[in-house]
C-alpha cells in the first residue's frame, strides 16, 4: 500500500515538474466506518495512517499537496466532507498530524469529496490531480463514472488516481476504476503484499508529459478588420498572473504547455488595448480585436501679416495642442508646419519673434485642411538717422554738447531733449522735423526731412559762435624762463594758454599751461630765442581765440673746467647760467652734444664732474634740461694714467692671494679674478681697492687659467691684468659605513680647511649646496656630525666654500632606523601623574610627550635624560590622547601608544 500510494504521488510529482510546476494535488482519504476493518489483524485506517506518514517523509519539501477526508466526523451524513489541509508548499507535517487524528465514523461520499477537492484545486483554471484512497463503493447520491466525465470535460487538465483498498466486490472495483478511467487516471487494487509489489512495478514509471502546443497571436483593426502588422506590444500571462511572454512582434508564435493563459495587446498609435483568455489544449490561433484606428489628416498651418497680407515663413514660434491640452507641436524656426491629426478638436497659436505679436485659434479636424492665423501687420523696419551740426557755413563740426529734438509728422516727439554733440536714432520711414539748440548762446537750427527706405544723415548749420578771449603778458622774456600770463575766456575743460612760433600753424605750440590754473598763470618760454605768440586755445577743435606777440631773448651761460684731467677723475667745474630745474653739466666727445657723464647744477658752483675712462679730447657742456639745449661749452684734455697688478703665477684653488696693485683708486674701483677669456664685465671674485695694497683676493675653486684684473668701477673697463694658474686642491673624509638616525658620528677629514669649509651628510643626488646637517672644518679632525632623522642611503662630504661650493671628497653611509618602546597604563586621571618605562636612543633633548590624537604638538612632556622610568603629568582635560617617544631631531616620533585621560 505504501509503495503504490508513493508511486502514484511520485508520478504526480514528475508530471507536475514537467508541466512547469503548475499542478497541485489533494489526497482524498476514506474515513468511513468501514476503515475500522482489519487486514492481517491491523485496522485499515491504521495501515493508511502509517502509509501516508511514510509517504510524506519521501516527498520533496516544495511539493504542493493538500488533504481532504470524508466520513470522519458524523455518522450517516453524506455532507461530512472536509478539506483539512489546503494545497501549499511544505505541508508535510500538517498533513501527517491531520491524518493521524482521523477517527472513521460515517458514510462514503467519495464522489462529492473528489468534486470538492477538484474545486479547491481550481480545476477549471489549472491542472489538478486528486488521489482517492477508498475501501468501498459510493454510498451517497452520486455516480462516480458520471462525476469523472463531468470533471474531465470542465477541467483544464484534471486527473483522478484511485486506489481500491481491500475492495473485493467486482461492482465496487468497477465503480472506482470508472472514476479513474474517465479522468485519464490510474486505478490500482491492493489487498496483500504480492499484489502491492506487482501494482508498484506497473505504476512506478511516470507517464510522458503532455506535448507542448503552438499558440499564434494576432490583432485586427476593428471587428472583421485587417490584421495589424506594426506598432503593437504583446503580453502573455499564465493563470497565476506570471508573465510568460512580452514582445513588440506583430504576430507572435509561442510554444507553450497546455494551460489557460491571458493575452493582452496594446497599440502604440492610440494606446488602445484588448485582452482575451486562451484555453490552450492544441495548436491554435488567438485573435484579439482592437478598436478601429481613426484615419489622420494632413493639416497645414499658415500665418498672415495682417488681414489679407502675405504669408509669413520666417521667425515664427508655433504651438499646436489637443483639446485636453496635450501638446503636439512646440517649436520655432523658418518653416510652415504640417501635422497629421486625427479627427477632433484642437488649438493652435503662433508668436512672431521679431515683435512678439501673437495669434491663436481653435479648430476642428474632419478632413485635410489649412489653418490660417492672422498676426497684426508688422511695422516697417526702422532705419538709422545720424545727426550733427556745424559752427557756421563751412565751419567745423561742433563737438560740444547740443540739445536735440526730433518730431514725427503729427508733432509727436520721437527724440526729446537729447544732450549730445552728435548721435543717431532708429526711425521708421515717414516725415520728421529735427531741431538743435546750442546752450552756450541759445542759437537754434531746424530742418524737415522724409525718411524712405535707406539710412540718412542730417546736418544742421548753427550761426558761428563768437567766444571772447584775451591774453596779456610782458613784451619779452629770457629763453627757458617762466612768466605770468593774464587771460580771459570761456575756460572750457582742458582749454590752455600756449606759446607758439610767430605765425605758426595750429597744434605747433612749444609750451602750454591749462586755464584751470587760473589767471594769471605761469607759462614756460621756449628754450630757443626768437619771435613767438602767446595764444588762448579752445581745447575742443583746437581753436585759437586770442593771441599776443612776445620776444624770447637768449640766455647767458659759461663753464670753466681745468685744462687737463686724468681718466676717471672727478674734477671741479666752475659755471654760470640760469640754473633752471634739472639743468646739468656734462662731459662729451669734442664737438659732440651726446654726453658721457653729467652732474646737476642744483649742487652749486663749482660742480664735481667725473671724466671718461678713456683718454682723449672732450668738451664740458652746460645743458638746459628743456629740449636738452647746450648753451655753453669749454674744452678739456683727459690724460691717461698708469695701472698695474702683481700676483703669484700660480695658486691653489680657493686660496686667498695677496695682489699688489697701482691705479687711481677711484670710488668702488676693485681687483678681480676672472676666466682668462671672460668679458671685462665678468668676474668670479673681487675686492675693493679702497682696502689698500696689497689686497687679499679669493681664488676660484675650479682649477684652470685665470686673470687678475684692475677694474675701473665707472664703466667696468680693465686698467691692468695678469695671468694666474689655479691648481686643483684635494680632500678626504672617513667615517663609519653605518649609523642610526639622529646619531652623532665622528668624521675624520683632510683638506685645505679654508674659512667656511664644512663637512656634511647629504643625499647622494643632492647638489653641493644641499645637505641634511653640517659641521665646519674649523672644529678640527675628527669632528662630530649629526645624522638625519630619516633612514636611507647618504654621503659624507667635504665641501670647499666658494662662489659655488665644491665637493672635494665623499663617502657613502647607510643610516638605519632606531628603536624605541613605551610601557605605561592605558589610562590616567586628568592632571594626574603617569609612570612611563621607556627604551630608546636618549639623544640630547629627546622627550616623552602626551599629545592629542592627530596633533603634531604636545600637551605635556618630560625629557628622557631623567632616566627610565620617568613621571609625566597628564593633561587637565579628559579625552583620548597618545603617549609618544619624540626624538628631538625633526621632532620624529619613534614610538606611541594610546592613552585615555579620565
């Protein structure tokens, strides 16, 4: 019995899995009074309970199984049927518990129980399986054969498997077998172990699943309309609303298991939708009917420039919308829109961008049409009118502000009280009157004009403006002097009084002063004598309003230098002259005005003037600063002087050589050492001659051929030179090959020990002037040298100091890390004392610190020189801190640990 029932359920489970896990089953158990009968001394209900218990332990947890029983609650009641456990996932424990609780009592309404189980399984919508276990025939008012036929006809895929348990009467077995046969199920009889084994072999093999079938979907445009081949969206769902298919195919062809499905189609053009339930048992075509799609019509939109005006094709912005406000067109440009519109009501509007004129209308579409929207007539395009005025007939264009008015033909102002010298305005074609007023004398002018299709210029002529002005000054003045000039006149902005060559044309004035300085004003006379005019000049238009003649006389001057002077010497020059602002005395080549050296006359007479560095014939000049006019000159002879330098023929690089010299020892003259082929203005080291002879001069660090030179500061010319050979110097350093960071190591050295020489530790690729730490060689050999705070590869170097430092010797050294440890409690009271045990290098000024986390500073500290352990005071504020061992060099943290201050 166990194996038969298990086999049947496994057959169901296999078929269910092949049918995409849709089929569910209900076990219908006979609990009528006859189940108390015995087989081999055991009640049939007890055998059934054990069989079902064993069955449930073999079923997979995902198997959907329910339980219906009949005859278990009341005697003689054909309605005593109960679905005790609805089919669902993993109901095994619940079904076992319910079966074990059954106590057989009543009749055998097996047909009604099968019907109730089928309805619970929704057999008309989904595949459904009922497994009936009964020990007798129907005892109520149903015919099992008729029930099986009706369930098979109404069901999607309904099957009833029947087990006749200890059924011996032929009629009873036939009744049960008929129920199974009518639904395509299996009937087996079980009475003893042998028959059970034989039945198990027959039913163990699962029946083949039903083959898939083909569903073809199509949609038509209205009842009996044509098939639609584009713009569709299909969806197919099974009876549990699970999606099976979705596509935009026109006519999908699907291969599906027999089942009930729901097909939905949507048309993109109008959103129309249709759906249908499809009971799929064999290949078939399902047709869904969509509402007939309305036919669209071409509607063209035109805009007119006023009633009866021309069609506008450019610069329009169109908007067309459906009656419900849905926008179909919203855009602008140079085009005439045409839309395909379905029958119905719409609204169109148009905006002309140039003047923002607007029109709109509602319209109804029932065929092809052209909708015309009329805009207000566009005014004529404005033209440019330029306007200006002249000062009298054939006079100059006026650049002073005038008052302008323009009126149209109706006397309406289009330009009102515009204050400007000249201007322009945009006007539409038509008749106008233009007027101008000169505020200075209230003179007016006007003209009428007609503006046609092009631009236009209007020029009005005002009466010539008479502006009274006067200038008054002395009749003569000395060249370069300043005189008082009284004046009257309009005193317009930037008007000025100028001195001009007599009869000179406008704009050729020599000197001038602005009238804003008041009357009288000071006016500088020309630097050259002659006949001139003083004029009042109107700045605008550069018009002369008044003038008077003035004679400019020459200015007297003289210079008296010594007859001869040595090159480069500063000699006293007596002079007489006007001593105008920034006048000066100068020395120039004989007969030339281009000076070499100069000194201002403001220092008084005599004045010290430096002679050129080259011997020869020269002139001493008195130069007026105004126009650089030379008003006096006198000759002077500049004579040569002797120069000499004397130094050793060779010297070690970087050494200080004593140089004897002869020369004028002028201010800032110097003795220099330079490359032999270097320009006179290029040198390496120097010393001033003011320090006397002999002079100590530092030699270059690079060996080679050089020159000792006497250099005149005035023009950097070389008075004397001597060749000198610079020989190479050597050095050495010796120190440990390894050291710890921050350590101070002893370094032996050999070298010239020049002033400023030093021994360094540097990175191997560092330039001579770049290093980590240094010690001067004057400290002796060996000397102490501090190592860097970062581990790595370095060099010990001997550096000779000069204009450019030179490395004389180097030795590699590896600088390794140094270890440090801290040991202390992890917490301390605020303001309390903390004992710290430490290990570390204990370099000079190393310390133990308490710092805020992430802060490079510290709150409290104690020097390691106090030994280990040491006591450090905690901060006064509670919080999270760090205890740190800090190497004083570069404040490098060698060890740390967290600390809570409470």
